[in-house]
C-alpha cells in the first residue's frame, strides 16, 4: 500500500475519534437531562482514541515499513494525530463529568475547547511548515527548528491550555485522564516506544538525546503538568511550563550558538599564504 494513501491527512468527517467527540460535545452541551444510554455512548466515544491507535499499528516496525528515509515524518505525523485524538477524548470525558456533577459554569468553555481541538488538524498547519514530500519532511524534522515539528507545537499548545484553565476544569481533566484515558496513555507508549531509532546502546541516552524520544516524552509533559498544578499551585505550574518550553527550544538554541561561534571563528581565522614557487633557470 502506498505511503501517501496510508499516512495521509484525514479530515474530521473521515476520523471516527474526532467526529465522535464533536457529536458528543454537541449532545452534552444541548441535551438538558442526560439519559443513561447517552452516558454509555459518550464513554464509548472516549475509548475511540486508544482503539484507533492500536488498529493503525498492529505490528512492531510499522513506521519503518517504507524505509528509513521517511521514518521521521511517519513517526511525527502519527504521534501528533494520536495526541490530538487523546486530548479530544480527554476533554469529552471531562465534559461528561462536569455535566453529571452539575458544574454548569465550565460546560460551555469545555465544549468550545473540545470543538477547537477536533478542528485543529484540519487547519493543515503542518502543510505550511513542512514539505509535502515525506523524504524532505523527514529531513526538515531531523535538522529543522522545533517550530516546524507538529508534536512540539502540540505540546506547547497543550501546556498553555493546562496553565490557562481554571482549577475546577483541571480536576475534571485529571479524573478523565485517570479513569477514562489511562489505557490510551499505555497504548501510546506501547505504540511509539519500540519505534524510536537510536544511535546509542544505552536506553536512557536514547530517551534523553534522540529527537523522536523527546517527542514522545514531551507529549506526556502537559499531562503530567495537570496534577502538578493542582498540587503545587499556579506559580509552580507556570515555572514548570517555562521549563518545558526551554527543553523544546534548547536544541535550537544550541545549534544557533554553535553556528554563531563557528561564524565568529571564521571571521578571525588566519589563512596562511600560499608558499611562493620559484623557477630556477639554468645559466
């Protein structure tokens, strides 16, 4: 099967998880009294993210099926899409809990956030940032800045949302994450951890230094920020969020400093003159 057919962008009408979350958000927003069958249906919708994650990667090595040259773009695009689906299902779970606990003041903001997350991939931001050719996109992801990486951008946006939400919404988010999406997080780790390509023998070096590994654990950084903000407060949460942003931007800053040092060194580099060549003619 061709790469462009398998790993292509799916609009919301083609994505069962996002379309189901959109319908669930509309139902939870406009239905006055939620019946039991609707609760079961919404819980089923929240399980679409881990089901689709597992269905699209039935065997180990799925990201290397088309070769190493396109591995980076396949890995990053699938991780960004799965993280979006996981986030949408988490918001729907939080919205369901808010309706059942009669927290009317947070229902409308959570519904708006769910709709925004569902439609976010259809903006096609990656089409503007990355090349349409998978080989060139893999090269850009490997050597380009973090702002061209869809996973890093998604992590920054999720971190900003966690810092901006009120504490009551965060409590529903955390409950939804623990009771409805814990299996989704396990599937996410199981799907992407074996696909990380590493130049190091030691596993901890790969998890800290490889860009693909950084993509994976920076995906979980905003989720880990949820209980930390509830436990430590807003100031500590903003400091941790700043640390996440620094970690994302650190490789680019390192490359920038390295290039600056190289440029300055070339300015003061003294090139030795070529030795003169003399031709001695016989008398």
